């Protein structure tokens, strides 16, 4: 004996009585099979209903193959032989709006854009369908949405039934089923006729507005994210809030937002370029001052200095400016949580800087770090300018050897 699926005949009935005909488990959770149910089990892209049996939460509803029994999966076991079922109304209505809306949208895509629906995915977070075309233009999308919303406005009746084989053969069905036995057909006011086992609204007006919110290329097709009715309103409200905040922050109207952001981005890019040039000039000047205080080591001029509160990038730039001068060695450090030692030498200085760096890093307890013979860097541990100064002294001693 299997379950009579009452939701096929009435999507609006949310309370019912039933007999328990089997107690089982599903993935370790207790599950009941009832003689009849209005609970929709997950399938056809539509998520399962939720609700209660005798007040106990039904966390999931699944179809068991091959006998097609409907499993009502519970959070905790329930012993009663009879149950009173209650389906979560908001969740069911949301699924009805979106499932009927999806049928309308799929047919509108066929008629206005010659795009066929390949699959449908509905969840609490998103409603999407995949189509077989990847080249829809903004005009196509506008035409698809206009047609879909026209069908909503016309408030057409929606009918679901199990036709006899000869009636079925004569119907202009969008998506042919691949199941054996009786096929359930959903007719959205003569606009879209397709095989479907889902729960639907009675009239298209209940779907509310249908809006495509995202179209993302997937292989040779497109994943279309859409919202209907109350979700569309929520989406509109969220986006309206964001746009309003941006409008007041930038003191422009919503139509000027795109242009204004593009202008700000261009300004930002120009300012970054100016800042980079100014930093280079500053580093040139600072390097000259540092060089005037360099100590002589044979023919070489050595600048050894640790900085507090300056980034490794800034210190690296200074090192590069210093070693651009012939005969120069730069032994610099940037103190901080991830302190860095940055050592370099001019091209005409015949010295491998890596062992010098390693001698300094050893003082900090760091054994990693290195680079090329003319430029090397290491560190990553917390160190003060004083600790770095001690490490630089070790480097100078290594030079003396
Ligand atoms: Zn369907």
C-alpha cells in the first residue's frame, strides 16, 4: 500500500487527518508513511514541504522508490496511529508562486526568445532555470519579462489533471515526460501546457510580478535566476535601499549612479598614479639624504637602517633607490608584527647578499628567507626597530669577515 497524494488535487488544503501505515527511518531519522498526505515530497526541482504531524516537526518529505511511498521525516519518533497534519503555509505558497511562475517564464522564453528550459532548481535561497541559449540580448530579456507578466495580469486559470492517453496525445505539451503510467498535466490558462507533479496556484494573478534578476552563462546555455511575488518584492525593497543609500551618499539620481561611479573610478585611478609618482620622488630624495650618512666599507657605501611604522613596500622602494647608486649596499628593515629585512647591493658591488641576510635573520630566530645575490628579503616575525637594528649589526659583522 502506498500513499495517496492529495496535493495533486488541491494545493491550498494545508490541514488533514491520516492513518500511519508504516514506521521506518530515512538516513537515521524516524519517518512515517501515511495512507494519504497533502505534504509535497521533494521532486521535479521543487523542495519538500515542511510542517507538523500531531504538532511534531516534519523536517523533510521524500519519495521512496520503487513503491513511491511518501516518507514524512521527523525530528523525533511519533507513536500515534492517527495523525493530524499541518503544512507550513508561507513555504508552500512561496513554492506555488515560483513553480507556476517558472512555467510561465519557461513558455515566455520559448515564445519570445526561442529558448528551451533544460532544468529547474528551487531552494530557499534562489530560484533558477537553465536554458539552451547563451546569446539573449537585453531586448530579448525585456520581451520575455513583458510576455510573462502579461500572462500574470490576465489572471488566467491554472488546471492540473491526469488526462487519458488519447487526450494526452492531442495536447501541445512543452516538456514531454519520460515516466511510465499516468502523467499529470499542468495547463497555465492555455499559455503553457506541460507535464508536472508540483503544487501550483489556481490563477496566474497569484504569481505576482515575475522578474529575472541574473543571467549567467553556463557552457552553451544560460542560468536564469528569477523572483516571483513576495520574493520579488523583498528583492526590490533590498535593492531600492542600496540604491537610495548610494544616491544620498553621491547626491545624484539613480539614473546618474553608473556614470558617477565610473567617474569616481577614473579619478581614483589617476590619483593612485599621482600618488605613486610622488612616492617615487620622495623616495629619491630620502635615498639621497640616507646616502650622505652612509658608512664606508672599503670602496662600498653601506646604509643600514631599521624603520618603525613603514610598510615593507615603502622600505623596498627605498632599498631600490639606494642601490641604483654605484658602489652602494642597502641593509634595511621594516619593524612590525611581520617585520622584514630587505637587503640589496648595486650592480657593481661584487658580493652575494644572501649569506649576509641569513646572518641577520638568524639573530631574529628566522631560518627562512633569501633571494638573488643582488637583492634578498626575509622575516615575517614580530620585531621592534631595536631588534632589527641588532640584526643589522650582525649583518655588518658578516660583511667584515
Ligand atoms: Zn513544474
